[in-house]
C-alpha cells in the first residue's frame, strides 16, 4: 500500500482523537470536585465514595454480575456446541444451523427485545424479571461464542481427529482428549465475550426486564435520562476498567480469536 | 448401519440439538409470533386480544391500514433512512483515511493500531452516548439532529473502520506501483485502483452501520429533541408506553423486512463475483 501522505496521517490521528477524547472527558470529570461536568475545579474521589454508598447502584451491579456469569456459562456451552456442529456437519438439515445461529447477531437489538417481550408475556405468560433477562442474554450470546469456536476449529488439521479415531478413541474420548484441549482458548474467549456482552447490554434488557429487576446499564440509563452527574462518570470509569481487563485477558488466551482476520 | 455410524449420528444430534432447540424456541418462535401479532387486535389492557374467540380466528389488517393511512409513519421511516444514510456516509469519510493509514503502516504495528480502534468501542454503549451529553451540553447542541448524528457516528464508527481495513490490507501493493510507473498521479491511483478494489469492504461496513442505526432508539431519546424520533422510538413507544402491541409488531416486522432487504443488497453488492464482471 502506498498512499502515504502527511495529510492522511493527520486525518488518521484526528479520527483516533475523535474516538478517545469523549471517553477521556468522562474519566477526567469523574475526579472533578464539582457537581457539574463543565469545568475543572479540583481533584476528588468523592464520586467514587458516593458510588459505593449507593445501595440501588450496588444492587444493580450485583444483579448484572450474577446475570452475566450465568448467561455466559450457559451461552458458552450452547455456543460451543453450535460452533462444533457448524464446522463438523455442514450438510443435511444442519445446513440451516448457521442461519439460525448468526441471524440474532446481525439483527438490530430492538427486534430481538420486542419479540422476546411478546413471547414471554403472550405465550409463556411469564412474569418479567431475572429469568427473562437470562434467557434473552443467552439467546444473543450463543452466536458470538459459536463464531469464535468455529474460527478456532476451522484452523485445525482434520487429520488429528481421524488419527484419534483410528487409534480406537470413541467420539467422547476424541472430544475430551483432543478437541477440547485444542479449542479451550476459543471457549474461554467466547465466555469472556458473552460475559462482556451480557454485563453491557442495555437495549434487549430494557424490554425484557419488567419493573422489579434492574441491571447496571438500566440504572445508568435512568440516571442519565434525568440529569448529568459525576457519579455516572465514576461508574463509567470503573466499567471501562473492567472491560479493558477482560479484553486484555481474552487477548492473552486466544490472540487469533479476537484478531480481525484479513 | 454400522455401529460406528449409529454412534456418529447420535453424537451429531447430541451436540447440535441443544443449541438448535434453544434458538428455535427463543429466537425463531418469538419472531414468528411477532408476525401473527401484527394481524391481531390489541388487548383491552395492553398486550394482545385473544387470537381465537367464539371458535373463530380474530385476524385483522387494521395495523397495516393504520400504518399506510397516516403520513406520519412514512415520514418517520424516511427520516430513519436519512439519518442512517448520513451516519453511514460520515462514518465512511472518517473511516477511510484511518483504515488506509493502518493498512499502509508496517505489519508489526497493524495489530496494535486495530486494537486502538476496538478499545473505546468496548466501553458500554450508554457511556459512549453519555460522553456526548457532557460534550454537547455546554455547546448548546444537545437535543438537536446534529447531536443525534454525532452520537450515531461515534457509536458505529468501528463497524466501518474494521471491514474497510480488512479489505484494504489485502490489496496487492504492486498494483499501485504499476499505476505509478504508468504515470498515474496520487489521486488517479486512489480513484482508479484503491477505491474500486475497496468497494466490497465499503459495502460490508455500510451494512454494519446502516442496519443498527435504523433500529436505534436510545440515542434519539438521550441526545435528540422531540422531533428527532426514529423507527426504534416508535416501536418502543408502542410496546412500553401506548401499549399497542399489534402496531408495534407491524412496525417491527416492516423494520425486519427493510433490514433483510438491505442485508441481501449489501451481500450482493459486496460479492466478489459481481466485482470481477
């Protein structure tokens, strides 16, 4: 590629600035000793103190954590199965599987949210709450895990599985002793991915949460709808730190699963 | 069938059935129910009226008549497409120089430069919108169409940068050298070589930006004024506020159809077979 001109570098730098400056402002004002997010007054950590004394916020955070752990665990198991099935048996009835697994990933989230709301209320007559949120989160996470696991499997030499079979291993033994150790980093990356998606999800949760249960994003939404508050900056900063840590771990575990494949 | 074949079949079903059944029940069934709901009557206290009453199916075209009978809905759909189009265009203008720069940098730096694009995008969606409330508030631009577009571009930009970079990175540098040897200037090299080759990347990026913008409700609600509502807001209103679920289902269904048409169009436009001809 030879398009190297100074103005191109300048434009690229400006776009990086565009990506980072707004978030930097959020972080900086979380340490600002003023109720308004407008002018730097002085350094403080009082917004973090206020945050950790906010019962509603802590409760929402606990909910989010419990939901994310459960949803990610179930979605990882189902998504891994789907990923294996898509890679191994791309024939017969299962030819339709990729469509079923990947469409929820590509749809605007609102469509999944309202159709699940309809289904829970009109068909299952379920009271909205933790269960409906869990099911919704599992539904949208399966596809992401499946993509990562399939990518991991696709890069593998088929002959090692044949070798295991020829040496007399049962399908289960082949899976446990050969396939599983090889795709383990992909499975873990899938788990972290669905954990992040679940703890971050706002749109779908918004429709299926009902009135009783709140999650961290729902709590943030109701706060920023009313007014700008440095407490939101503080919780945002902490959430960013958490996501960064998770991404760092995921990139260590499966460097190729997260890479944009050329 | 041999014992091994039977066992293989069993394995196949044991592995593929659980995720398949889960998605059939919680993704396909709800989608189909949305289709029926769009032909039902609204319930007296929200929700849906019973599908069967007095031994007869109660289906109606009322919501469709309603939708096509009032200009306001067409206007909101049109506005959503305009906002999605503007967002996509601005994303493309922002993404191109960046993707080009990353693709032109030394191989060992590329992964890091791509990671720098993904990182801000990994923070919570609401936080990224909130950042613009803080930024635009003092400037007096909050609750305007400009604020809506700014938020949309900010939230969706990586979806344009990544497919574009993935495409640009694959280009053969000798093509540009050949063009240069043949006397093409920088602009001609870009316009006649790089741009046409990057069209598949542009089309995938367009689909990844345009489609989610169409269904977005949170950004117009948090950054826009009362006149900036889009399809997403309309759908949300039917389900959570005015509680007209059949109309909400109809709107969702029309949005689904628009999305499917756009996805098919962009897949067709991005297909390598079409590029070669």
